[in-house]
């Protein structure tokens, strides 16, 4: 069995790790931290979060065996021997404890790291099973996947530098991370709504009529954008504005030329779509903008930029591919 596939890495590798790295890059850039000290620590923190993400995938599959069998959904753990299940959990928990040991003596970051593990355990495992307790499960997932990992990265990078983040900036960053996480889990819940209703899984989305959620959808998105603008307000320049315009233009041309809609949370059935900000801006435009600025101001910054693209090639590739396809389409129409 391929261990990476077993941990469902494709569901979190890019969508979760890139925004977390981008926030780490932002902290490094805003404070001009030397790469020689900050990047090894950032990579360690990402590794620590990856260990947690693997634990989440395994514990979620383990807890969903009964529900998945009920709807005929394949579950990787349903035929696994108990000794192998126990071994996997033991390895991941020991790895998590080792990561926590390295994070110490930064007690605040250690608290946030521990909370990520706790909320996801409560999210999946009986008798708590917050996953089936409506809005509580939604906030638990958003907190474990985005809020607490973001706070771990921000607080620990400041800790090793011997400085402290601005309180308002930290709170705003936490709010942004939570809102991004809420959009992510609500998107998945509304996408899986029919299956959850059929299997009697009591998620928030299974209780709510999608047509009545549109106002809340926009409130979450607008709040997220406001928080994001506050986070980056000190680094806004003409190049970032150009990237924002390019992103809006990309969305518009995808819709006009290829009928690819842009959604906030609620999906459009039988249509191709992308998720606003999450699919391109947070995964490509924003991290590459920060990395470019780091490269301009610090030695070895270009190496970091290249390493990022090598580790996460597909978001960049698909965006460039869309750009080339758009240019070909426009050229064909004009010709």
C-alpha cells in the first residue's frame, strides 16, 4: 500500500500547505528575517503540520468505516488488520510528540499545535464525533486545518527570532485563517450533501438548504477579504495590484471563453468551477509575489522561489496552461 495515498495527501498537500507556507513567507518578508535561520524552522513547522494532516486522514477514515460501508463507499481501513491500524496510529502519534518536543519551549505555539490534534480527534472520534454535530464540526475542521496551524507558524517564527507579533495583526491573521477554513469545509460539506443525507451523517450542510445559505456565503467571503487586506496592507504596492487585476481578468476570461464559473462555497452542479481566491490567488499569485520580494532583498531567495515551484508545480502549471489556452483562444477569434 502506498503510504502517501493512504493518508490522502492529494486532499491537503497543496490546498492546505501552500497557504500556510505563504503566511510563513509573509512573516519572514515583513520582518526581514534571515533565510538561513527562518526557512529551516518553517520547513520543520510544515513537516509537523504534515504529520498532523496524516493523522487526520487516518483517524477520519477509521471513524467513517461504518458510514462508508452503508453508502457503498470504499474505505481504505475497513479490511485492515487491527495490529496494522494500531501501528499506524502509534507511529503518527509518536512523530507528533517528537514535533511538539522540538517546538517547546515555545509554549504558545505548542498549545496551538496540540489544539490542532485535539480538535480533529474530537471531530472524528466517537463519542464526541463533532463531524456530525452541525456547526460545531464545521468550526472544528476549520480550526484544525487552518486556524491552529497558521498560529503555530506565525507564533513560532516570531518566537525563534526573539520578537512578538502585533496583537491586532495576529488576531486578524487568525480570523482570516478561520474564515478560509470555514469556506473549505463548507464547500466539501455542500458538495457531499446528498451522500451525507443518504447515510444520515448530520453535518451542518445536511441541515441547511443551500438556497438559504447564500447571504451567509457572501458574509464569510467579504469578511475573509477584509481580513486578508488588513494582513497585507503594509506590503501592498503596484505589483500586487497588477497581480490582483490579472487574477480578476483570469476569472473573467475563464468564464467567457471556457464557461468556468467562480464559486465562493456553494457548488454549481454539472458545471466546471473554481473556488474564489483559494484555487489560484492563495496558491499561486500570493506566495510567488512574497517569494519574489524575498528573492530581491535576500541572498538565496531565488533558490527558495525555485524550490517552492519544484515542490508545488501543479498550481503554477495549470494556471500557466490556462493562460496559454486563453491567449490561443483569443488569437483564434481575432484571426
